């Protein structure tokens, strides 16, 4: 590597490090864990960490076998280094997203030189990647390991290096440890369909490389065997219920229409949606209109389109749909754009004004909900008024500036002019919206207020709170909680966090025991009670 290339390489990595820090790590603790999944996964890891148990995930002291352990292991390491906290629970996803972006950069440096920095930054700044990189969940660990595995496989196909094939098997095994056998199924489907489409069916057999299979087994089998031995119900709970039943039935009440993932993908790749759609359409239209079979020059584009399409079709068929399921497909979309842009630049093509205007409008409009986050979470509607007018004016200014820059300088300015509103959106959402999100959606302030009523460490119970609240309080209080409505009333002195306005029902539940109303947390409509021992 000559000095100029070495300088460029170092500069790129510094830029990537800075962008990844801001997009994935900045403000991780600005609001507490939200929803049901974040605090639940964080608490499972906390319980494993306290018990020094690397085999059996537990929640409330009972086995919780819904997911494999990769995220839990990563969170345990974060807890060991930094202590158990909400930002430490989110750290694994941020680290995994950074590794994924680095892998995209290295891949494009080999297969689309000159656009490697663009592709890495486009991947890092996609809305779905940013969102899940900042969440304590198993989705980003799967997306990162799956992405690295597929990039390694294509690298092996193109270059023939066994090291790349070994990396494919290692990261595919980590994908199975992240979320289960779905990683193998999706990778196999993509590789088989791609190999047949490229008239290279022998590649399927050559992929089944014995040393690689042994590496895969070495990564996967120790934990799967150990957890099955310690928990004989594991196969039924994890494989039959949380894989087959989740796919084939609406057992977990995540029913959505067949077309659900179309808007999810379009939103997940914002602000690059317009040009990604253009790249997809123009590739397919070129193959269709030409009436030709795929050539070696089409290999990377075809591989990326299949990588995007196979998970989308598979999960569209599923009876259970959640946004995170499609996350492993999103890097294929930004990679496809980075194959498309050099082709357009080589051909001397300039995007039409309509395309540039649509792209600028979508990118600029992202600032509006970012500025309105506090209103949206508190009022549950868009607040038409002075604040909305200011946000729309700012979006209009961004739109005009972006359109003018793209019209004058063309596609070579696409990355720069698009990253500006993307960065502004993230900064605005974190700085302006985090306090409202924390107060209204996270159980962190509720738990802090509850602990303020303790004169000594006490058990806590809940009454008529939703599941999200239970999991959040479990993590922040770090204890199992009794549910009053289920008769799980602690016999000793304790504090109850109850749904607001249920004092009369509390009186009935605590018949024969002294109790006292302690206060209220208005933002989340909960009351606090002290209950004496029996």
C-alpha cells in the first residue's frame, strides 16, 4: 500500500469511527429502556451475570428460553466492564453495528473501489440500522453476523480464498447463536437461488466444505447441547414454539398484512430510499428488457437483490411479523446502491430532477418528526402550530439546498448532502426528544421514584400494569415482582407500583394489612403504595 493509499485508508477509518460513534453510541443513556423487549433482554443478561451462568437465560429466576445467548453474553461482558445499566445493555448492538459497517467498507474496497466510504456511511446512516443499533435486542447481533457471513461467502466465490469461506461459517454460527436456525435457512436459500440463477449450481456443493462445517459446529453446538442438557424443555420451547409456531401461527399476536414489510423496508433504508428503489428497478428492468441470462458482471447486483428479496418474501409469508425481522436484509439495499452509483457515474448519467427532488424531500422531512418527538410522545398526535411551522420551514430550507446541490454537482455529492439532514435528525431527536421519551415511555424514572420511598431495601410488587412496565421495573429494580391481580402478594413489608386511580381495589387486595398511599408519577399514570407485613 503506497503512502497516499495508506493515508486515504486511515482517513476513511477515522471518519467511520466518528460517524459510528455519533450514530450508534452518542446518547445511549439519554433515555431509559423502552418497550417490552429492551428491559426483558437486559434483565435476562443481568440475572445471568449475577449468577455467573453462561448457559441458561432466566427471567425472574425462571428459565427464559426464547432466544439464544449471543446478545446476553455480549451484555454480560458490558456489565462486567461498565456495570449493569441501560446504556451498557445497548452497547452490544452498537458494537455489532460498527463491526457490520466496517465489514461493508472492506467488502466494497475490494468489489466497488472508490465507493467503499460511501457504502459504509450509507449503511450506517440507514434509519433501521441506527434504530436497532441503539436498542438492547437480539436483532442487530443477527443482522451483523449474517451480513458479515454473506459478504465473506461472496468474497470466497469471487476470490476462492478458503479464509473467506471459513469466516462465512464462523459468522453463520454466530448468527445461529444470535437468533437461531433462521440464519442458516436464509443464507442457504440466498446462496442456492443465486448459484442456480448464475448457472453455477456446482458452487452449492463446493460451499459445503467440511472444515467450515466443523468450524460452524464448534461455534454452535457447545451451547445448544449444554442448554438442552440443563433444560430438557429447550427444544420444545425454542425450536417448536419460538421458531415453527411463531412462523406458522399468530401465537404471539404479531399479525400483520402480507405487504407489511414493503413500507418497513422503505422506511428502514431512509434517507436513501429513492435511489435504492431506482437501483432495484433499473437492474431488474435491464435484465428483463434485455431478455438475457445473468452474466458474471451481474453477479454482485443479483446477489444483493436476492439477499434483499429472500428475507422479505420469507417473513411476509410468516404469520408473525415484527420490524426487526427484516433488519438482516437492509445492508443489501445500501450495498446495491453502491454498485448502482459507480455504474451511473461511468455512464455519465445524471439523475432526473424529479428523482433528486423526491430524495431531497424524504431526507429533509425526517427532521420534522425529530423536532416533534417530545410532542408526539406526550400528546400522541402531530401538534399543528408554531412549532410545526418552524420544523416545516427548516425542512423546506434543507430540501431546497439539497436539490440545488444535487442538480449542480450530480451524484458525487449524494453522500455529503444526504448525511447532513441524517445527522441533524439524529442529533435533534436525541437532544430534544430524549427527556420526554424517558419520562413517558421508560420505567427508569418510575423505578427511581419508587426507590426514593424506601428507608431500607424492600421487595416491590405491581398492580394492573402492562407487561412493558413489569419488564422495565424488573430491570431497574433488579428483582422479581409479584403481581397483585394474580395473588402474588409479598407477605413482608413492600412497595406497590399500581395503575393510577385504583385505590379502592388496592384496599380490597390489602384487607387486614396496613397500607399507605405514597404518591403518583403523573407522566405514566402510576401510583405508589406502602404495604405493611402480615
